[in-house]
C-alpha cells in the first residue's frame, strides 16, 4: 500500500520568545506522521499561510516517498522561486517527509543519509556579554561543561556596555559604531587568547555589520589570534569582496546564514572564498538542498557549520545534527540551549553534554511535538525591532 499525504497542519508557538513555525505532515497510515521546522520568526504568519493555502492543496494525495520530486514541485509551484518565506514553507514539509521516510525505514535519519562518520557532533557555544568580566565568566562555565569551542562577542556587536539579553529578542533598536566594534572585539579576543592560550578555539561574528574595507582590516587584525573562524564579515550584497579578504590575510571565514537561495552558495564554495558554510536549513529549503550543499562543499574542501540560533526549533536542530553525523566534511555545530518549556514542547530534542550535541537514536529525526504544551506559549505579533541598527549619525545599517 502506498503511503500518501493525507493532511498538513501548521502550529505557531514561542516558548523562548521567538515565534517558531512547525509543520506536521499526516499520512494515510494510522500513527505515521512527520514533523518539520518552517521557522521564519519575523514572517511567521506569512510562512504559515503559504504552507496551508499554497502547498497543502498541491501535496495532499502525493506519495511521501518521493521527497526530491516533491521538493522540486514545491520549488516551482509559485513560479517565482526561492526567498525566505517560500523556502521556509518548503523546509517544513521537506524535513517532515525525511522524518517519515526514516520512520518507515525504522532507522535514525543519519542512517538513511549514509550512516555516521563520527561518534559525536562537537559544538560551540556563545559567550556574549556586556563586559569583559562577564564574557570570561561565561567562558569559564563553558569550559567547565566540557566545551572548548567558543564564539565570543559583546552583546550588541559594538563594545562593552548595554544589556546582556539575546539580541534577537531586543524590543528597542541599537546604536552601532563599526570602528568601536573593531577595536573592542580585537582587544577582547586578545584578552582571552592571553588567558587561555591555545587550549580553546575562538570565533567571533560581525553579523554582516562592516563595510568591505573595514572587514578586511578586521580580518587582518585578527590574524595573529588564530581564530577558528570569523563569521559573516561582509553583508550579502558585498560578497564579491571576499576574494580580496582572502588575499589579505589567513583568518578563516564562515559565511551563509542569511543566504536564502541554495545556488547562492555555489560560487562561495567552488571559488574557495570561505572555509565554513553555515546556512540556516529552514531558509534554504530544508534537508534536501542542505545535503547537496554539504556534498559540494566536501568536494572543494569547505566544512559545514550550520546556523543554529533560538529562532530555530529543536526539530531543525535535530535534522542538521543528523546531517552533521553523516557528513565527512562536518566542521563544528553552533548550539543554543533551549529552555525547559521548549523541551516540554519538543520531547526528544537534541541535548548538549561534554562539548557535544547528542541525539536520542529513535527512528526519524527523533523529535516529537506536544500540541498542548505548545498552546501554553502562543505566538506574539510584536514588530521586529532589533534589526533597526543605526550608525552614530543615524543611518540605518545592516543588522
């Protein structure tokens, strides 16, 4: 008997303050369903409507086993392809279909992807805080947990001061001084390198907030500190400057969390402009294109470091961790600890222990969804404010 898509449901919940979009694909087999993450926290309702009103009518009655064919169908269905809203909608369905296929095979998703290439998925954690002392305190806690890969920055990507909250949850805009950021981040990283030597791997993120010449200058200034990578040194609109950055210094580069078209990664990889590709799986269309990006990157000596912020559900975190296990060119995995409320909503979510991320080895991606718990944390309709970054003269700036 063929297993067909019987219905598709979408749920919105916000246990950690960021809207999450969850897709549930139901089949004609009792008890067999798949779950996917379609999260675009800043356009959550738009993504929900695309899934329900555009993709759902096209997909009901289709064979769940034809994942590649259904991905291609969803990609061309709206005629104008790609974009963060369309791709997030596709991602939710795509991850759910992979979940179903692995459950039907009665194996963890990584086995369906070719099996494990390693015994653990090593993680890096964030040590962001308003002051140097607080950054060091977070670093000590991370080291005590078994982690030696640390991404370091001041909270507002500027300099010491301000609050210590997760920046994407801020309810006011921020002032940003690129020159101050450049000086302060170098000094902070120098302090940590002097304190810990080579016992830790350090990373930092400019979050695309530097003009090209400043990005090249900062990369050169960071070179003596031997970073694992500097993340997103340039805005998407200026990536053609990456070859000049590569020519100017040896600081490794990680790039890609804002890319929404899978093919945009190609020139970054085949030209070897970057060292780590770190797309957001929900924004590029799910596991199907991510596998292809990982394979292309392997051929050109580029490692993976997929994006994993709080505006991604534990379902997506699990899916990309399965891909990490199965990718020979895995580099490092970002990890943000979810709240207890989030784990109640997503039982079986990946956990952090001893500097690594661990899965539960269940068939599929291993994460379930508790609708009753999710309903306790309804989505919010507050406008996005943190992206309103302004330079000292008041000019709005890339966030």
